[in-house]
């Protein structure tokens, strides 16, 4: 059997499953329009869902991503550091210094103050 036939049959099966779920939802849904708002612990939202965030949150998210990338790169590094040697240790300390520069910048800009 050709590979594209398998892919097309799986895509068709998924499409039929999605159509079936929508059909069951349409049959079992209560008639009319539901007059419910978004769920926020029972309270009405006080601002729009796409309201703007303070610029500080962008800096905090960049610091989070920097530490996230640090962990992504440190795991494979830990697996090969013994075989590579001193060069791997120097490169990791340079990488950590670069991340530290980002954290110090965020600290200087006040992104880590919560007052």
C-alpha cells in the first residue's frame, strides 16, 4: 500500500471523528442562545480579555525564557561534558555569563520589583 493512502485514510478518519463530535454536540445541545459570560470564579470580568499588560511582564517573560533555554542546553551538556573536557566547561560558563547579563539588565530595569 502506498504511504499516501495511509496518510489520507488517517486524515479521513480524523475528519469523520471531528464531524461526528460536532454532530453529537448539535443534537444534544439545548436550543436557544446561552446567556452566560466567561467564567471568572463567579465574578464579572472588569477588563477586556485582550487588554494590555504592563511592559514589566514582557521583561519577566524574557527572563523566564532565558532560564528555560538554560535548562534545555544544560541537560545535553551534562551528558557530554566528561567526554569533551575543559572546552565544554568554558563554553557553559560563557553561556551562563550571557544569561546573567540578561538577568542583571532585567534587575536594573526594575522588572523584578513587585511593588
